[in-house]
C-alpha cells in the first residue's frame, strides 16, 4: 500500500470516528433533555422512606444487622439502642454487626446484644405507640 493510500485510509477512519462521536453525542444530548423534562418523582427517596411503616416484629432482628440498620428499620433512635447496651454512640461501633458487638463487649454472654436490642425496641415502641384500647361493648342491645 502506498503512502498516499495509507494516509487516505487513516483520514477516512478518523473522519468516521469523529462523525460517530458527534452523532452519538447529539443523541445523548437529546435523551438527556427529554429525561430532564419529566421532573422529579413524586417522593424523593428520603420522603418515601419516611412514609414506610415501622417494622414491629423484633423476632426479625438477626446478628448480621448493625445498630443503625436496626434503628432505621424499627424507627427507633440509635441513641436508645446504644444506651440500652451501655455503649457510647460512635461510627466505629455503628459499623459493627450485633454479633461482632457481642463478641467484643460481652463475650461471656451469647446473644446478649440481640436480646437487649429487642427488649429496648419493644420498650421504645410501648412508650411511643401505646396499645389501642378496645371499643366498648354495648350491654343493652334492643331486640328488633
């Protein structure tokens, strides 16, 4: 292949690459403009999370969970759980699973952290959400 032919092939390939980049760049710009036109979803992720009902069954708590995860799932302040365990609230402690906390701080008592967290959540829920009172039963119902 001669030098002139080689230059023409290189020039053609570069031109084709530039044209492809421009073509797909324009398509991406139009797609982005269309995407922005739709607006935000009805709830932001934080608002949607706040509308979810709190979990109430403490038997779902497992040893792999962390204090912040449990606190968010049961809508209990993490401070309540840390105080129940007698641990200072810190990021390093919050990153450890309940099993790791049990092994590190209470190695003599198997499952103490999970049991304590469950009890603290039940106590918090009892204070925050009192049990509903049953409706009164009428004693004298007239016969039709």
